[in-house]
C-alpha cells in the first residue's frame, strides 16, 4: 500500500475526482489561505534541495544536509523567519522519508505532488531532459505557486487508522518476503529433490513442509525412513486421511533421484536448510503481526462496519477499514474512492475512437485489497456470486469480472461507511427486488 496510501495521498492531481461542490469549497479555502511562505522540498539520500518564496516575494533556494538535526534546525529557522504563520510546502508523494518528520509541524500545510506530474511539468519546460535537485525543487515550487488549486492538501488519518494501516502494510511486506524465499526453496528442490514438492503439500511455507525438509532434506534420507515414521509425521501435522498419506508413501517408494552428483546434492541441501532458517522466523513474525493487527482492529471505532462484511475475515477486514479510513469527507462519493483505488476504468476518447482500460497510476496494495475481497465474496454472498457469473458469461476474464464486482461493492460499502450502518445482505437483496434488478430476477430463479 505504501506510505502514500496510509496518508491517503492522491496518485495524481486528477486521479482522485471530487464532487463539484466539495471541490469548489476546497479550492476557495486553498486560495484564500494566507501563507507566510511557499516552500518546495526535494528529498535526497545525502542532501535535501529546497526552493522557497516568502509572502513579501523574496525567493531563495539551496540544499540541506539529510541528517534529522539539520532538517529540524532548518524548519525551526523557517518558522521563526515567517513569524509563526502557516507555510505551504510541496514535495513528491510516495515513500518519501520526509513526510513523517514534516507531519510533526502543524504550521506546515503539505501538498504532495505525484512524481509523474512533476516529471511531465519539468519535461514541458526542459525538453533536453536535464535534471538536478535544485531545479526539481523549483519545479515543485512553481506547481505550488501557480497550480495550488489543483493540488490536494495532505490530511493524515487519525492515529488509530494510521496505526492499523502501518501494521497491515508491514505485514504485507513480510508476506512478500516469505513468498520470495518460498519460491527460492521451490527452485532449489527442483534441482535435486523434486519429489519433495508432492511430499510436502502445496504450501511450502507451512510447518509440515519445513519440518519435513529439516528432517529429510534429500531423497535418500526420506526413502531410508520407515513408513510408520512417515505416517506418524503426517498424522502429527494434521494429515490424517489414509489415502493422501498412502499416495505420498507410494510416490516415495517409486521415486528415483534426479541426480546423484554429490556436489549438487550437498550444496542444494545446505541452501534448503538456510532457507528454512529464514522462513521459520518470518512465519513467527507474521503471526505476531496478525495478533497486533487484530488488537488494533478491535480497538478501532469503525471495526463493526467491516468485521462482518461477507468474506472479509480477520485478514481482509482490517485492510478494508484502512482502505476507507475514518475521515468521511475524504471520499465525498463512491466514485472518488473507485477512481483512487484504481477499480474504476479509464475512458480515453479521441474523435470516433474510444479506449477503455484500467488505471495504471493507482496504489497497488489498495487495488489488490478490493479485488481479493471481491473474489472472497463470490463464495459468501449470493448476489455477488450471481453478478460474478453474469460477468463471466458476458465474456469477461476472471480478473476483469472481479474488478467489476469490486466496483459494485465499493458503492455499497461506501454508503454503509458514510451512514455508519453495518451491511445487511438480506436488506440489499430486498432493495434489488424492489428495483426489479435483473440480478434479483436471477437470484429468484436459483
């Protein structure tokens, strides 16, 4: 999801459509704000470049050492120079190391700019492609001074939502790491012990797989084990049906080594053991994050709205809560969230040609949350299952059908979120019947 998603930074100046009345009020408030200075900061590993213009018209630019001490000292001097008045500050959105520090200064009004927007703005005036940090800061300052009405001021979520968002994002990072190491484990086994992929089941990060490989890391050691020992092992790992166990024992009995080269086997065994040593603590940490996420979710005021959504469960319910957040004014209509999350398609029209495609500039983890949840609702919601089947019959592929279903779900949950009313499946199906929706007719026939 990224820090941009935790703080709900729009992916581009136009990617988060706002209701016209709300946008007009926001533009009016932005343009009438009396700022003591306009500042742009371009984040860097060694130094931060800045450009600023005071209310009196004085301009300057330069660099700041990237150390926390230098940054905070510079901000304190800026606060003193501007007489304690509010300062508008532009910076590129995304995983920007400055955001957390800047949020600690309430007199700073932050205006994130999507990197693509600043890049295109720079290209318009510097077609040669020349680039360095101070001119980048100047580009951001120009956008802030000339087009502030097109930028959205950053509105951080409340602490409870930010805590939950940080936890689910960190967990996702660990899960991605576990997936990467599990893929390396699979690749290593294919080099010398491919039968292990069948002997250890589908999930190679599960305790069954890791315990099996730790005990029998190659074919020779596995074939040397007594069948009773193997049965006892599977039984202790909750594989208790006789048929699957017998099938694995038969596979092991008939197995022939892919290679007998001791160099390949010894090296691969060592690699497998190293990967097991990495995967075990990763799995423990993911479970620890699961526990902390559930605690943070249970303590959140909006938990009841998301806890019982069809198919949400302990993993997806917290992610859905983070997706909506707690600030009801952030998404004044369902369309604004559909577009920000990348679920609503993009229509490009030129003359008689019309091209409809999905949104490229969207928070991937956020979009993934909605699509994964939509897939889960196909099993747990009657109308969602019927709608998904309609989409597939219409010729849509699975992912396109799930995005269409997620589009509908966002409208429904947005209304529940705005009114603080828990979702009621029976009530929604009754509403479909009253409107004589084709979906209700199909449900009545099933």
